[in-house]
C-alpha cells in the first residue's frame, strides 16, 4: 500500500514540476522583454519568478527522494526499509536547505548555502551516471533492471540541466544588478534576453531527459 502511494506521489510531482516550469518561464520571459517597464516593477516580478522557482527545486528533491524510496522498497536497491528511511530523511534535510537558501539568498550566508546545494548536485550527478553504467555493463554486482539503469543516467541529465540553468541565472543576475545600479542600456537588455534564451534552451533539453525517463518507466524498453 505504501509503495502504491509513493508511486502515485512520484507521478504527481512530475505534473507539479512541469506546471511550475511553465509559470516560471512565461513570467521570466515577460520580465526580460519589458525594458520600458519601470525597473522597480520588473524587480518585483523577478522576485516573484524566484519565489515560484522554488517549486521546481522542491520537485527535483522530491523526485530524487521518492524515486530512491520506491527503489528500496521494491528491492531494486539494497537496504530495504533502512535505505528508504535514510532517503526520506535526506530529502527532508535537502528540502530544508533549499528553503533556507531561498530565504537568505540576498545575504553572504545564503550565497554559501547555494554553493552547498550545487555541491550536492555535483555529487549526485556522477553517482547517478556511475550507478546506471555499472548496472548496464553487468560487472557482477547486484544488478538493476536495464530500464532502471537507463533511467538513472537520464536523471543525471536532468540534474545536469538544473545545474546549467543555475549557472545561467548567476550570469543573468550579474547583468540584472548592473541594470539596477547603473541603468538600462540596449546592450544590457540584449544580454538579458540572450541569457533568458540560453536558460530556456537548457530547460528544453532538461525536459527531454525528464520525458525520456518517464517513457522508460512506462514502457520499460530494455
């Protein structure tokens, strides 16, 4: 019964994630393409973009946590209930980090927490790839099903996409702060639109990985 509930939540989070992405990208595009708007209004909307962006961060953590819990309870990963509890506690701690980082994002301490959050992703990225590759090549260890091994690799692509978007946003806010302190110019506005386009391109690539992972889960082609 618990596994069925977790499976349903795992699916629901995917819809929650996609809906949040649509809202974020639409409002982000509007702000970037409205240079005639008074900057204090653009800044207010951009703060709202970052508030909504939290939902995407929650979704990534929830998917990682729920997916690990489900794999442990179904016997795909060793550890059973113990691993499931560890994954649940780790997901709660990561969610807390994401929330505190957001609330303190304008402080030096918040910037330090943001680096910790990115470090977690840097660690998970090669781990997911390694787990998938090891399972696919079958080196004698307890093997995952090939479809699940492929899903691990695809999820690594999702994590990489999230990192790419964060790095694009860091550059975006450098230009954005120049507009805030020194005023808008045609060159700065072009940079804002270019960085929006770059982040959106990474987002589209990330959703290719997400949809591919969902398709692999449904059809189990391997």
